[in-house]
């Protein structure tokens, strides 16, 4: 259901987003495990460490962290991974979706961010200090 919303929002916003092929998807999953010790294929990876803050606006703060950089977005299980050209593109899509639990990282897996169904923003790696400074809202 979530992919349907995202696909529709991508089309509505006129955004270019690439679905990673299986080889590239697996490589991202392995990098996240090796560099951040997070198995994004497990159920609720946000329960396994990371810095977290409750923020109902976290879904729109994550694209701010990404900024003008390329980012990868996926859902629980990381069965499919989408590549966006910037945080602004990601935000335009998220604004046209119902509330989603989603994950965002960079291609190098230097960070991982999650906005979950409890309105928590959770960050690992380079994003953990950013999340810590957010405070609760």
C-alpha cells in the first residue's frame, strides 16, 4: 500500500526517482549492516539502537537533513529502494502521501534516518547527533 502512495505522489509531483536493481539494493543493505550495524531487512530496525526523538514533523525534517544531496528511501524490510536526487524531491513526494514509516540513507551508508509510526525520528551514524539536537516536539 505504501509503495502505491509513493508511486502516485512521484507521478503527481513530476519527480524522477529510480528503483534500485536487486544487486544495488543488496549492496545498500550490506553497507548499512557493515557500517552502522543495522539490519534494515529485519522487522522494526528502529528498535535496535540509534538516537531517537519524538517529532510529529519528523517526516518533513528528514528531507531538510538530506538537503540537496542524493538520498535513498525505503520501507520496513528494504524490499525496494528508491533513489531521489535531493531532499527537496523527497519532501515533495512525502507531502503528497499519508503518514508513512520510512527510512532514508545516503549511498555510502554514512547515516540512516527513520520516521516511524510512533512519530519518532531515529538516526544512526552521521545523523545521530542531528537527531539528538532536535529535541522532542
